[in-house]
């Protein structure tokens, strides 16, 4: 997931090692950061992401650093900071933990806004306090802590927002170069997203051709972290069902028209990416995408099952439970949710539920595909 | 897995102009003074309006049961509050009649946190009590002129918005005065009696507010008129009759926290204001105006990010800052009508500067950087001995700034800070936690008072004698200037000494 390709870098840069916590919305923007730093001449191998979340990581590096009780994805961030500070063979020079204010989203322009969750944007301030309240651990370890606020949902602002922090790291860095790096970051991100969307389309086309079912995961991007989402979807995949994530669903015009064209023409929504019919106050990027994913699943015949993952004490997901479930279930699609996920994987109950889901999928998928297909217009581009 | 018609979000049926005067507009969620004046504004514009009763613990439980268990507690309180009211009405007059007779109007269409998603909880609760036909409308709190809500029965235009704004400012000024008087009143209960009469008087003034045509006509009138100043002058005259003893040493406790919890006075915040007063504190309440001022700053900050990117950004900043100045000027005018006693609005840019090392000003949701900023502002400027932060269970932004406060306390270990998680239950726990810190605040107030005596060479007896000689200083309307102490008694001693020297 967090892979990187070496790229031609501009002139030599000081051999900086940059640590980035592999948490929260870094999961959906890592390619931007890799692209950006590489364009600034930082070698790919000098960009260090903390490892996936784990209980051991929290125990070893995060203990005693928490400042407040809140949702698990934020709470476990202390372990990531600690691992980057204390757990590296070669010390990092910079801990880079951007405060992501808004997010790039395929729904951007069709919804009210694309903000990050208030906890996502503020988490770095909160976690930092745990490393500075008694003594400044960063200073003590000779690590520069940089946490610029960045509106990734509004590319016009990004270079300006990042410039001060990046210039602190690379003195004398001109704005022009930051702008070039930001552009490179966006290019890397959209190339990556396009690749994954292409993959999802291939899966859907295969399902359509073969008449086979697949599963859509509706979750926040960081539920891809095995320590947060507990790889529930991998267990299902082991039963032979391809898995799609809502963040990487295909968005090609032909497919959008087939799925949402009727609703658009009826004037119910303004575009295929408009979710006002199910979620009028569409401010939050990840929430919006989950709702849109639910609509996508409801219309796509071969998605016969939706899995919803939510974390313990998530304030954002709570109000979406009913609309998401209703949107999916009223289409005749199977819906299962795993709520309140925290540090420990409830292995036993997950196993039983996964088996139950697989059982239903096995028994009902053909029927679900048939009924959903009957409701859709002819000319499915997936079959073309 | 039966398939049915696709899920669609709730859309309220229209509220038509013909229904105006028959339909009652329900609203609530602020402190009672502001609510009463806002009701009068609705009535002034030809509407019928009703204030929902202050939420109770039963409402909290209903909110959890009817919407989501894990939602932030203000959502639970307000959802349950509305649902319980409607349920009671439905059993009295029937569901259909309830849906016909009332509409609910609330702010809430913004931003990052649950505040922007309240509709979902309300909607779920309505479905769960079988009142899908009931009409509720969300009003964007950041737009002055939004036109008519669906159906045209309620126009969110300048006369309404400005009326509500002035109602809030007058209510804030009155509340601030009241809280600086009651702890020192010589005749117990007198302040409450006077405040009740003053709210009646102001309510009357808002109900009879002269109408001005057009957007700009209305704005010009509100800015230029002496109408509200005069109404507050009358409040001032009534307060003049209250005798106070400001030599009582009381710790000043500044209330901060999430908007709803810091604003309401009642069970949602364990009646914290009254409880603190009963425990011997002077409460520094959270003015709604501060939050409105913050909203303007928030826009300024958004435009600041665009400087160098958008050519109009500087002009937009200038425009909003001008608006902020007009807003501050208006509030100061109203404060002046009450003898300048109500607390001034803190400078938003100072709050931002103070919070900056700990909490970025652009982080949005809830009170943003203000919780950190206000705590530091009150502490460093000696405006309060202690901060009582009312933090809702499961609030997203609030948990983040409380976490950041750990950093603040690391640097300012002498800042007395009581963050209380408000869940609706666990009242004893919250209050005893607060009491522990209050005990320390009392000691500080006492120490500060003794130091003031020592510095001035006065004794309490001598100070009393000076007060006896100046009866005007024993009136509630006498303004004791801030002389560098947080406590009223200490400031009074310093003031007496300075007067003696003059
Ligand atoms: S979306 Fe939920 S889980 Fe994620 S940071 Fe926000 S509150 Fe926590
Ligand atoms: S600020 Fe907190 S308590 Fe208030 S609505 Fe937002 S999440 Fe809920």
C-alpha cells in the first residue's frame, strides 16, 4: 500500500530522514507525501513510515503518552509517534505529522465540503502534548517536529500552507519549488488512485462477466490498517470473495451514467456524485464517501454484500449508521457491520460472523445479483 | 432481505406564509434570557414562538434511545428534548395535529463536527416516535440573509437575523451583569427578582421593536438606534436598587467548554452556574457573543490562507474584520448602557495568539482554539482564578483541545483547570472533581485579597468604613475597575486605596 517508486530527484538535499506516522488520513494521502518529498530531493528510503498499528506498538512506545480518552484510531497514534522517535535503528531528523484539514475526494465539487474529521485534523496537536507536557521529547532526541496544517481538498492553498514547515526543514527552499513538489504530490496521488480504481473496475467487470459476487467495504481509509480494521475483509477474501473499498471505486463516466443517470435525469440529484438524496449536510469527506459508496453498492448488482467497519468511540460514524444501512439494505444487498473496533481483534466472534456472512453470500448472491440486475437499465458498461 | 423503495433523507414539508401566526415555532438550547428575547423577536415579526423547556436527564436518555447511544451528549440532550416535547403533545392532541401546529427551527448547518449532522439525529428520533411528518428546519448560523425556508413561512432575513443578534447581545450583557452582582447581594434573592423584571422589560422592547423596510434600512436602524441602549438603561436603573457587599472574597470561575454546555443553565450541565455560586464562587459566564465573534474570526482565517492565492482575499479580510469591529462596538455600546460592568469580549486575535503554541487556529469544529485561548487569556490577564471547562461526553473537537491542554498545563502549572466530562449521569463525580479545584481557587482568592490589603495598607474594617462613606459604591451598578487582581474583593480594595490617594 505505502509503496514508492524511485523518481528523478532535483539537486542534492541534506540527508534528512523523515518519519511520518502511518495513521488516520495518511492512509489515503501517503502517495501525495511520498511524491512531494521525492520531488524535493529526499530519497525514497529516507521517508520512514511507522509500522501498522499493533497492541505491542502501543505498549512499547505509546504508554503513558495519552492525554485524553477518545476514539481508537486517534488514541493509538501515540504509539506511532513513539515508534518513530524511539524505535528506529537510524534516528529520524524530522517527525512530520500534517494536520490534514480537508481531503481530496472524488466527490469534491458535488458536496458541501470535503473536511477531515475534527479529530483527524487536530490529532497531531493532541498527541504532541503527550510528548511535551513534562519535557520536550522531540528537542531531547534532536528531532524536529513539524505539523503543518494543510487543506489537501483545496490544492490552491497547499504550497502556501506547507512552505513554512518545509523551509524549516530545508532552509532557503523557494516557494516555486514547493509548488512544483505539491504538483508532483498530487500527480502521484491521482496516479495511485486511478490505478486502484482501475483495479476495482476490473474486479467488477470480472464479476459481471462471470456472474460472481463481490464485497464492498465501507469504512474510513485507516481501517485498512490491520491494527484498526483487524483484516476482517481479508478473512472474507479467504472465502473466495473479491473485496472492494469504497475509496477506490471506479468513477468512469460510462459507469456513472449507467448507475446514476436515471436519478440525475429525473432531477433528484445534480450529478452522479451528489449525495443530497441520502445525506444533505455533506461536509465531511470520508463520511460523504461512505454514503456514496452505499449508493454505489445499492445499484451495483454484483456487490451483493456490504461490510461496514467502525471504530470504538467514533463520533463521526454514529449518525451515518441508519442512512448507510438503509441505503444498502433497501436495495436487497446484504449488510453486516462490525462496530466499536478497538485494539483487540475479537477473533472468535469475527470468525463466527465471517462464516455466517460467507454462508449467506453463498446462498443468496445469485438471487441478489438477478434481482438487482433486473432493476438496472440495459447496457451495463461492465459487460461491454 | 426484502427490497423496498430506496432510502431517502428527510425533507420537511413546506411551512407556508398562510400558516404564519397559526404555527408555533419551537426553538431552544440557549440560556433563558436569550431565549425569551429571541421569542419576542419572532413575535415582533408576526410569528408565534415557543421556547422548548430546558433539557433534562430524561431528555438525554430519550435522545440516546431514539437516536444513537454514542452521539455527543449535546446531541442527545437536544434530540431527546424535542422528541419528548413532541411525544407529550402528540399524546395530548394527536400526532397529526402536533405536526400541523409546530415547526422546529435550529442552527446547525455547518462544519466538521456533529453540529453539522444534528439533522440526522433529529430525523431518526422523529421516525422513531412516529412523527416523520413533523417539520424541522436547519438555519445556517453564518449567513445573515438566507431568504425563506422551504415554503416561505419563515424568512431568515435581516429583520429576523439582526433582531436575534441584538437579542443575544442584550441577553449576554444582562447575564454578565447579573453574575457579577448576585454573589454579593445583601438581600438574598433580590438579584433574581430584578433580573426577572428586567427580562420582562427587554422582552417587551423586542416585541415592540420598530420595523424597518429592506435589508439596509434594517441594518442602518439597528446600528444607529438608541432604542436598545434605552431599554438597557432601564435595566441599569433597576439594578441600581440592589445593595451589594463586594468585600466578600469569592473565587472567579470562568466557564468555558462546548457551546451548548457552557450556554445552557440547567441539568445538561449539572446546573453548574448555580452550583458554583452556591459553593461561594463568582461565575464568569460564557457569552454567546464570543462564539459569534469567533465565527467571524474563523472566516478571516479562511481568507488569510487565500492571501497570495486569491486576489480578493485581502478585501474579504478587511470586510469581515470591519464587521467584527462593528459587532464589538455594538456590544460595547450595550455594555456602556449597563455602566460598563458586563465583561468585554476578549480580543479574538489575542485568543488565537495565546493558543497558537498548543492548538492551531484553523482546526475547526466546536470552539476550535478558543478553549485553549480563553483558559490562557483568563489566567494570564488575571480575569479568573479558575477555569471550569464543560466538556461533552463523546465530543470530537473538545477531546482534542483538552488533550492539547496537557501541553498548556506543562508550561503553566499554576493554571487552575477543571475539565469536566459531562455525560448527564456521573454528576457527583463531576461536581466533586470541580470542588477539589474550587477549594484551591478559594485559597488563591483569599491570598490575593490579603495581598491587596497588605499592599494598600488597608484592613477589611477600614475598607468597610470607606465603603460606608461612599454609598454609591455599595450599589450593584458601581463599576469596580480591574486593578490587576482576578477577584472582585481584591480589585475593590485596590480601587479604594487608589481613590483614597487621588
Ligand atoms: S472519524 Fe471517527 S474514528 Fe476517525 S478520527 Fe474521527 S472520530 Fe475518530
Ligand atoms: S462541538 Fe462536540 S458536543 Fe458540540 S456538536 Fe460538535 S461534537 Fe457535539
